[in-house]
């Protein structure tokens, strides 16, 4: 049997892998036959035995054959029993096939196992998960949605539990303690975003070690890895909260002008197209159209590519070819000037392919007449230098002018940015395609699944721009507390592996970015699906009519049809057309995973017609009903080619599971986006030209090839975009790792005081560097004065100027740090050790969190800024890296300063705080300029330490309009005190800090 599998195999590295696996598969099966003689208890005892052997040094690789054999044999023993899966009884009837053993080995070796739909990936994962869980570390499996996490953990849990392992599953909205319990199990199922958010909360927000829920980032198998690492990769996970300070966004103010500009362009292009059409319609077969007409077509292609007249003209292969040629001519270096002047006839140009929209000079002049500099950022650094050199200015006046220049800069850059985003919103984002407006909100539609992505927002102000365009209320931009991209989350795992039906097309990306190799695992039974050639139509309408005819005929025969569509809109249009043709059908409006899975699982029944967006119901197996096999199995009719081949292959893979018969066919029209943007060149246009004269659809293997080429171009482009995003994110990722490392150490440290004192000492030393320009020399009086001022406001105790002037640098460092140490130590009289330890830890955590959150905002702004700067011919990524590095240095400095400043600002109660202040002043035997008045009146109470004082004491000290951060468990909120007060008093929330007075 194994040899026959080998023969089916194509690629050489796949073959090599398989050849290596073959003897191990044999061994597993031999062991499994042996194990059949064991009693249940003897077999179960193997788990403990393996754990011990591993603990004593035996490698997982060495244990693999026995471990896999045990899992396989347990599966055999369970046949005939029932598992309870999502409240249903499900009969267990699976024993691992040989190819599944191979798949398991691939996963254990950190590979991506490409296995067709229906090959039983769920069962495959049990093998490596069992093996790796023998280490005692938490092993994880990522599913595409919550429902599958629950279903698979319960289904496979039947097997794991029998073997003596524990299994947990993470669900959305699950409270912290349940999460912790689930991660505490040997094996944990859950979705990528739940895992990612838990990571962010654990490392960026938890205030005590026992609030952290995750254990290890050891071994993780990602199911449908392409969907998670490629499709989802563009939107990062973000934990955010409302911004405290606000500036009016520029969008409402600029919406009207940009809308007006858009309107002008529509009129311009329509006029040009009417003129061009007039000439082209009259032109004889053997005559060339004028250059002017070609220019006009070119202008439409670049100014308003979806203009109706233009699209209609482009249906004619002759014009399309001429425009292509013209495009080629204009793109050449010699014609640069002409191209430039032509472009200047437009207000802006649109590139759908690159997803860009650019203002021309004409556009700029129209938006800001008479202000040629409105779109140039003021040169801030030169202005600073100029002001600094101007001797005639007083100190105050200089500061004023500096602020003025900064405000002007901020305003200009905000306006430029807002106009750019508004232009994109108008030119590239279509309502009901990329987004819908629902209950007064703009919601993103996932381009792959057609689902609404609840709660997600486009970043960088684009979402607000679209909101302004649609005239709905602008939602506030949130401040980011923590963020990570899915890619970077998964790169943390020591061992990462994946499964999918389709990875081959993205194999090189997986290799480049994640160092993951793809191996195609052969199917258990040969696949006998028939893939028909694509049929190409001239218009969408013709295509749909053909689809309806095809579906109705299959339905009449009783053959079930799965109709794939690219968007929600298309699925509804088809639904209406089918209803008119009186063909009963179901539409998958994928909102509820469970219902969705149910509908899809029925799609193989006699006469069923199911319309689904491409990805809907993924992960659910379509079994054929009685008598369907004889009719040729499930028929997949895809009504559009997706941008990327992978999604198409997935759709095809929905039929012909496990050796079932099945058939698939793709229908394409020249009006489809893919064809319009990427494929209307070369072979296709010349072939179409000939056939379309008779108005007939076209079918030829060549066409499949050219469409494939077009898809490859899109894939390449998407890859570049994702890689770029990752390059930017890598910079942030390094910083995140440093900060989270620091934070975790602070969180888990037994003794934070030492850490704080070291930081304080460093800070004091750094400040004294200025006071003592020569370390062995005398202090500079003015600098010493500044130091005294800083010391007093930071630590609320005095240090005398004379003390400094009379000492060396080393002596001052000692004196100053000793005072701080002594004051902190004196608090032991008034605070319990637990409380003090908690307060000290919080000083660090707060300094870290506040600065890190600011850093995230700064980096976002920076990124926006460098993209504006790319006009200046610099590589934005390098600029970004350099600036990011500087920003991080500033962050570390500020962290030090804030740690010192936070030390004597919190206490467990007002009384403790007041006594601390009294001691601070008493110790210095003088009243410094900073009395208790400079102290924030925040009292913090540790979560678990005994509460030394009732909260009531805190209440009157906070102003009603002060904004405070409160928390309960993992949740935090920033509220005005008048709202927060009741929560603190009655509902167990506690105040973390005062954000503004
Ligand atoms: P995939 O995720 O690869 O598409 P699933 O894990 O959903 O596939 O499994 C598809 C179907 O195949 C399930 O109904 C499962 O019961 C069945 N199956 C998987 N492995 C076996 C096996 N070794 N023996 C019998 N049936 C199996």
C-alpha cells in the first residue's frame, strides 16, 4: 500500500520525506499490532512510562514510534464508543491511516502538512500533540473559529482523556480563571486571536503573576495555517482604550473639498469618454484612432477606471489592445514628459492595482487655491536652528515661536494625511464591497469570506475617513495599550507546525518568514475529482445566466451543487436569480459558525443547492448523500476566480473527499476585477477577440494558464505587502520583547526594591553627569541647583546645595541614594511587607506600561510620518528604523525618570501617604518647595494583599472630573471619577491611577 502512495507523489523533497517515513510507519504499525494484546490499563500506563523516559533524557524523536502506536491503538479500542461533542453523541469510528501517521510525523518535525479536505486533519493532530505533551509543557492547537475549537477539543478529547491527558479549550469571553485552567491542561485548543490576546494581556497588562494565564509557547499546530498566517496577517491584534486628550479630527472639515474634487474628476472622465466614444464608434476597421482618443482612454484608465463608458469600450478587444500598446509607449523613459503632462490633466490618479490614489498639481491647486505650499511639510529642524540663532529674541518669545512652528507643522501634516486618506476612501473603497454601513457604523467586510469583521477598524485614520465620507458619526480613535501581529505571535513558539488543504502556492512565503517547509501528504485514496476548464464570458450577466442554467440542470438530475461566490453581494444576486428559476437553495450568510457548519454539511445531499462565499463553512466536511455517488458526486460551480489561487483550490477541494467522485468548474467574466486588473492582456485578449465576435463563451486550457499567471501576479504583490508590514513590525517586535521581558521580570520579582533602587541610582548618576562635568572635579553651581530642584520634586525630600558643592560626584551619588533608600525602608513601619512589595512592583509596572503605551502611539505616528517623507527619496523603512531606535532610547530614559518619580507617590492609604510625606520632610529637617501638594493623591491597594484601609478614605481626595483608571480582574477602564466612584464603592473595582486631575 505504501508503495502505491509513493508513486502518486511528485516533488522530490516530498518523496525524500516520505521515503524516510516509510520504515517508521512500518514500525508504528508493528508496535500497534503488539499493543493489541495489552489490557486497557497496560496501554494507558504507557503514557506515564513515556513521560518518565522523556524526563530521564530520552528524546521525543526516539519515543515517536511507540507513542504514535499507543495513540493509534487507543483509537482502535475506542471504536464503537460514543463521544459527546457539542451536546451530541458522536460514534467514534476512526483508526489512524498510514498517511495520517506520516502527517503526524511532519507536524512533529515543525512542517506544514498539506492534506486535502476530508483527509482527517483533526485526527492527525492527536499524534504529535500527544507526543509533545509528554514533556509536561502546554501544547496547543489553533482552529479558525471558536466553534471548531470546542468541537475538536471535545471530539479528540475522547481519545486524549482515555490516554490520561487533560484537554482544555479557550472560548471568547471566558473569564481569566477558566482560561488559566485551560492553559494548565496538557493540550489546549483555541483560536489565534484568543491566544494572541491572552499573550498581550499576560505580558502587557497583568498586575500580578497569578493573573497571567498562559504557561508555555512551546509546541503549536495551526490548523488552516494559510488562513491564519496569510489572510489574517494584515490586521494586527490590538487592545485599546479611549484616548484621554482629544483634538478635532480634520476629516469632517476636509470631506467636502475632497468630495468636490472627486465629483470634478467624474465629470472630467465622463466628458472625455463621451468624446472618445464618438470617434471610436465611427472609425473604420482599417483605420487607427487618433492619438488624442488614445490619450483619453489612458486618462480614464488612470483617473476613473470604473467609469461605465470606459468599461464598455474596453469590452472591445481592439480598443483594449490599442490602449495596452499606448500604455506601453507612455511608460517608456522617452515619453516621461508627455506622461507627466497627461497626468496633470487629472485631479488625481488612481492605481487599483497598487491600491493608491495620488493628488496631481491640478488637484492640489483646486483644493487649496493660491497656497502652493499647503502640501509641503514645514521644515521644522531648520526653523529651530533659525530661532536659536536669532539673538534678538527673548527666551520666552523664542519658546512661543517654537510652539507656533510645531503647531503649524502638526496641522500641515495632519491635513496632508487626512486628504490622502479621504481620497483613498472615495477612490478605492466602495460601499457594500469593502465595507457596509450598518446602524450608523462603517463595518469592514472581509474580502475573503464576505463576513463582517465586527469590531475591527482600518488603521491610520482610514476608517474615520470612510466614516466622514458616509456622513456617519466618527468614532474616536483609540489609544493602543498593546498590539502584536499574528505573525509575530506565532514566531514566538519554540516549535510551530501547521495543517491545511492548500499551502503549496504560498510555500516560499512560509519558508522565508516562518522557516516552515510544506510537505504534501498523499491522500488515503486517490482523488478522482474532475476539474473542468474555465469558461470565460464577456459580461457578468452572461456568466450568471450560464451558471443558473448549469445549476438548474444539475438540480434536475439530483446532483448536489455548491456554488462559490466572491462576495456577499454576488451570493445574493445569484440567490435571486435561482429563486426566479424556481430552484430551491440555501445561502450561507456566514454569521453563526454552528448553523454554517450544519448547512455546509448538508450540501452533499441529493438535489441540494448551496450558495456560499468562498471560505464559508471551512473546516466542515461535506459527506455525500445516498445515490449522489452515481450522479457524479458534488458539483462545485465557482462563479469567480479569486485573486489568489489558494482560495480557489480550497473551493475545489470541497468536493471529492476521500476518493469520492466530484467535479468542479470555474466561470469567469471579463468584468471580474481579477480580469479587469490583471489578465486582460496577451493571450486572453487575442483569443477573446476572435471568439467574442460571435458572442460565445470561451473555454481552453490556455485560458486557465493565463488566469493562473494573473493570480500569481496578485499573489506576488500581496506577499510584498505582507513582507513590508512585517519589516516594520519587526522593529516594534524587538522593542516589545525587551519591554515584555522587563515587565515580566518586574512582575515576578520577589524583591522589586533592589531593582528600583538600582534604577534610581542610575538616574541620579546620569543627572550628576551634568553637575560634575569632570567626575573628579568640582560641581557646577547652576547645574547643581537644577539637580536640587529635581531631587526635591521627585522624592519630596530636600538635599542642600551646600551638600553637593562640598562633595565629589561619587559622594553625592551615595548621599542621595542613601536618603532614598532610607525613606523607602522607613515605610516598613507603616505598611505590611506584602503591601510594600505590591506597591514597589506597581511603581515599575506603571512606569513601564505608561511609557510603552506612549511608545506604541509614537511609533504609529512615526510610521505615518515616514510614508509622507518618502517623497524626499529616502527609504522610509530605514528612516523608520533610525527614528524608532531614538524613540526607544528616550523611552528607556523616561522609564528611569518615572520610576524615581513614582516611588513616593502611592501608598495603601491616605494616612500612610501623609505620614510618608511628614517623614520625608522631617528627614531633611527643612521644608522644601515641594510639600505634599506636589504629590498625587492616589492610593492603591494590592489585589491580594490585605487591605489596610477602607477605600472611603480615598474618595474625597479625587476631583469629580478627574480621569482615573480602574480595574477589576483583567479588565481596566478609564473613567471620570464621578462615574467610577460608584463602581469602586459598590462593585469591587479598584483605582489603579489618576490619569488627569
Ligand atoms: P479535514 O479537516 O482534513 O478536512 P476532518 O478532520 O474534518 O478532515 O475529517 C474528515 C472526516 O474523515 C471526518 O468525518 C472523520 O470522521 C473522517 N476520518 C478521518 N480520519 C479517519 C480514519 N482514520 N478513519 C475513518 N474516518 C476518518
